[in-house]
């Protein structure tokens, strides 16, 4: 009998529960369900019925916005679907709980009205650190920065040699680096050929003078031609007119002849010593003038369109900080170096006090005008995705739209925009990757929903892989309830 009594009590209690559910919650409970709740922006699982601070991070709790109904009156926002706040891949047709136990959040149809456009509430925009900038239109200059090497001006270099063979009797310039002036004696050389040439010249000179007194005109012309040929031979051996005049005046053959410097400059190379025998044409000195120097700058091939002859260049040296040398690009190689993939640009610089020394390394800057009227954006605003370049445009009121654009050159932290943006538009410069990912996800979900008309009202596939809906009871509870029954 006691078993039947227990069964009766169970039935009565079940009936009371069913009646309570059918009759609806008490008035106080309904009011509590519709009361405003507060949630932490960073921890959505922290919910309170009173405003205050989050016990985890200390942020101010924000009030939950009342969810709009799917079939609301005209003018209200309609919900397209619901998704998990921490897993955007989990969606449902109605409200409920995510596999993590969090309330699903609505995704409205007006958020999907434009292709890829997303709407983010102001609190989330602030939390993820969204910053924006305005698209500008202004003149765009590109600065090419590279390194260079100081070198000699090849047009101001002279080699000194002799056209006769002989022995060095005396050196006047006897070390490398010595400063010389034009016409300064370099060395004395003894040459038997030169001695014989001087003797021939003096004989021809004496013969010409004696025939001028009594000989016929044709004989005088022959003597004059002989004298001219002897003098020309001396000049071919680089004997100067002053030395020939001195020979005529003294009427004495000099044992040695002096070689003079052809220009002013620095002796950069010397290969002669006292007493050395030299052959005709042998290199003796190299003299370079350093009042003007060259700087060879390496220009990469992608920067060559910005470099032209005649442009001004700024050159700085590490050992002279703060001092800038201004020069002009005189020549650009018509070919590239196969190893470095660079072309050399030659810059001419004045060097009046010799601060620029050949062999030094230099830093070179060349400023080039790219466009007089260019649309520019910060480089951090562009998302590079393979062949695509994407910018996130802020449409206002929390709406953001990814947009494909075409970019030009990059200079000083700015990109030239060729197509896709207009002056005055607002673009996102930080956290744009999160917005772009959200946009791509919503576009993909929208495409899947449009192509699958027989999709069930709620997702039946649990991300955890258990094969049950998030709203279905656990198998253990079903089994236990059947045992009680």
C-alpha cells in the first residue's frame, strides 16, 4: 500500500508542476524577466541586475539592449539569425545558449544589406581599439634613400709618362699624396736620344743662320725646313717651347731634361724612383684634382622611375653629422648590375676644402615629385591579401565596409591610391583585420543561407562533435527520467 501512496504523491506533484508551467510565471517573475540586465563588455558571462563594475577586470557594466523580434512592427530592425558571441561559426534561427553557455546575440538584416558591410556597437569599437583617418588629396613626393661611394672625378685625372727611354737623375715629387701645381717639376731624366736630338737642333739652327747671309732663297728655305723638323722632333718628345728657347739662347746641350706636371692636384699613384731606368710610355705618376668629386649611388630597379638626370641630391657623411652636401645627378647607367640588381647614378659635388675624400661611404637622398594631386592614405590602413589590397571604410553609426582598392607608390608612410577611395572618406587604420574577417564571415554565411532553403531553424550540429543541438537535453537526463517513470 505504501507504494501506491508514493505513486499518488508523485502524480500530484507532477500535476502541480505542469499546472504551474501552463498557467505562466507569476507577475513578479515576468517583471523580473523583462527588467534591465547589465553585462561586462570584456566578459559577457558576467551578468548583473544592478549597474556596477566587473569583478574580474573592473570595467563598468553596460546595459543589455532589448532584442528586436524577428517579426516586429514596421520600422523595427529584423533579426536575420543568431550567433554565438565567442564563436561566429555557431548560428541559430532563434535565441538560445551557445555551447559555451553564453547567450546568443542577434545579427540584423540591415547589417547584411550591403555586401560585406558590418555593424559594430560603440562599446566593441572602443574595446578592440578601432582608429580612423581621413583620406587626403595633396602633392605626393617620393624620397629615394640609398648609399653611395665618393670617387675621383675622372675628367680631372692625368697620367704622367715619357715618350723617351732613359734614367731618372732626380725626383722632385717623391711620395704619393703630395700636392702639386700645374707646371711644377716632377723629375729630371737623362736620355741619349734626347741629347742627340738637341745636338741636331743646334746644328740645324747654326746652318740656318749662316745661310741667311749669302745663300739663295731656295737654299735658305731648305735650311729653315730642316730647323723646323728638328724643333718638331723635340716637341713630339714633350719638350716645351720655353725649354727649346732656352736651348737656342744658351747654345749648349743639356744632359737631362725636366718633366713637368700637366695639371694641379694630388699624386694618387707613383711608380718611379731615383736612378730607375724607364722605357718610353712607362707609367710614372697619376695626378687627380679633388676640387670636384663624384658620388656613385646604387639605385634599385623599382626606384629607377623616380630618378632622372638633372635632379638635385642631398649627400651626408657619418663623420660629419648635420652637414649636407648638395649635388646634381649627371649620369645614370643604362644597365643593371646582375648581382645587386641596381643601376649606378653619378652625382657631381663641389669639394672646395677637401672634406669629401674618395673611398668614403655616403648616404644619398633624392626627392622626386610623383604627383601634383594624389589621393593618399596611411600605409597601416591597407590590408595586403595576395593580389588584393583592401581598405576598411567607416560609413558612420558603427557601420564598416571593406573595399578593394588599387595602390601606387609608397613614400614616407603614405600610399598613393589610384582607384577605390575618394577624398574626405574615413578609413580604419587599426583593428581592420578583425573587421575584415567579420565581413568575410558574414558574407559567407549569407551566401550559404541563400543557397540552402531547407535549412532547419536551429543548427543541429554541435561544434563539440556530440551530434546534438545546443538546446536538446543531455542523454544522461533522458535516461534518468525514463527510469523514474
